[in-house]
């Protein structure tokens, strides 16, 4: 029981990077209008300033694996916490749009790097039997951070503080500082220690506390993998014929995650509701409902991921996507459906995402690569996710206004049919298996 408590503490500490990720992403929604007014920004400059965090996220994702591989997972997590802290305080104290843009960019670097390092670290330290649950804590914390940011913005916005937008942004510095201090209390990844230094003694001491039942087997398999693997950690090694199946699996799950339309819904839900004829007030209330449904669905996915497995959750999510997106498209394209049904269809979509893709993506990517390549593979998967998030967020308003949301949702629905086919024929099950056992199958026997 003590080891369970310890590994949970270690995992939740690393997963708090996801809380800061969610908070940082959502908190800007309460401040962006005031920022435009204070500095009298044009729409173009305002959009650039607000989007600066997203650009930082793309860069943080693609390069976040390099320090994690070179200097270790623990040090990287500490630097991520400090990036969040500097960004929060700096954004709150920003003296002009240039300084604001810079500090938000720094926060984006933390978000991108966090999406690489935290799931990877948890996957390497967690027992195989509940690795899915522990890694999925990261996604749960993202969603929880979003909800807390909305509540924080509301409380600060109604407190009558002068320049309340500064407080909205700066308050993130408190959990960022707490997170950074908590990182000092967690160990380094035992698999990284074996991979880089063959430090079996320290790795054994860590695994004795986190996975006492599987410590001998984990050490044996990790050593065997290091003797077998000859590829030096690099992005180019991901495209080696031996590892290309792992790379393709990580890229494809990230691709399908975004072409579901999840970020288009999260970012533009009020706009979509208003285009369906729903009043602004009811649109905002419905948006709050999205946050609550997302949190509930993520919690349910967390509970099920090590019980049902990754594939079954993806089946549930895929069918849910197809049904909800079809109804959303028909709501705009077909006759006779009252607009008040649209939020219900959207809630169904969010629930499907939270239980399926939302719970599985970071777990699955973290399981796809051998120790030496895991940091680079996680980076590539996260980069795919974030670059598509940026593109879809940028083009959705244009296409929705040009062609109407119905056709966009129909396109997303078609993509989810593709995801269902991919899950059926290409996605391997990883539930309850050690990372090394997964690699053995992927690189030796995996031909689906």
C-alpha cells in the first residue's frame, strides 16, 4: 500500500504539469479583451499576441525531448515549472504588447515541453498494471486546470480589482511555484538511469519504492533492451525501418486526435452555438457545460483505461464521435431540428473525446518507443498534435463562415470513420504490459 501511495504521489506531481498546461491555455480567455483595449491593438497584432503561446507550444513540443534525453526527466520537469512561473509573473507585469507576447511565448514552451516530458516520465516509473491510469492523470489535470482557470477568472473578474486581467494571468505563478518545489521530492526515471548510465543500483532503489512486485523483471527487461537496441537517440532514428511502425502509430493517434475537431469545438464553441441561433448568454452557459462534461468524461476514462484497455476506449470514443458529429452536421444542414439540441450533441462529442482519445493519446504515445528513443518519439507525437491544433484553430473560423459549420462537422465525422478503421486494423493493445514487452512485439512480431 505504501508503494502505491508513493507512486501515486510521484505520478500526480509530474501530472501537475498538465494542470498548469490547462490553466495556462484557458486563463487567457478572461484577459484577452482587456489586453486589446489597454494597448489599443489592431485585430492582427492582438491575434498574434494571444497566439504567441501556441507558437511556443509547437516549439516546446518538438524540442522538449532533447533536454529530457540529455539531462534527465526530473531536471526537465523542474525547468518546465520555472517556465510556467516566469511566464505567469511576466505576463501579469507586462509593460507593453512585446513583453506580453514574449512572456506568453515562454509559457507556451512550458506547455509543449510538458506534453512531452510528463507523460513519458510517468510511463517509465509506473507499474505496468496501472500505467494507463497514472499517465492519464496528466490529461485529467489538463481538463481540471481548464475548469479552475475559468473559475479563477470569474472570481477575480467579479472582485473589483483594478487591472484585474493582470491578476488573472499572474495567479498561475502560485501553482507553478508549488509544482517546481514538489519536483525536488520525486526521483529520476529509473529507465533513463539505466539507458544513460547503466545505473542499476539507483534504478533498483527507485523501482523498489514505485513497483516492488516488478522490480527484478523491470531491471532485467530494461538491461536486455539496452543490449539489444543500438540506435542512438535522435529524430532521424525514429524513421529507421525497425522503429517506423512505432513512429507511425504515435503520429497517427495524434493526427486523429486533432482531425476529430476537438480544438475547433473547445476554442470556438460560443461562436458555433451563436451560428445555430442560440443567444450569447445561453452560448456561454453551454460552454461552461462543456468544461464540466469534459472533466467528468476524463475521470471516467481514467477509471476505465486499465480495466477495458486502450483499444476498447478508442472504439467507444470513435463510435461516439461519429454519432455526435453526424448529428451536429445534420443540425446545420438538415431541416427541422431545433437549435436547442445542438449543445446536447456537442456534449455527446465532448464526452466521447474525453473517454476515448483524450484519455488514451498521451498514454499510448508514451508506450510506443524504446528507452533510447522515447524522448524523441514523444516529441514527434506531441509536435504532430500541436501543429495540427494550430492549423485547425486558424482555419476553422474562415471555413465555418465560408461554408457553414455543418460541412466542417461532416468532414470531421469522415475523419473519425478513418480513425475507427485505423483502430480496428492497426492499433495494438498495450494494457498491463511492460514497456519492454511492448517494444518486443512492435519491433519483432508486430505485423497487423
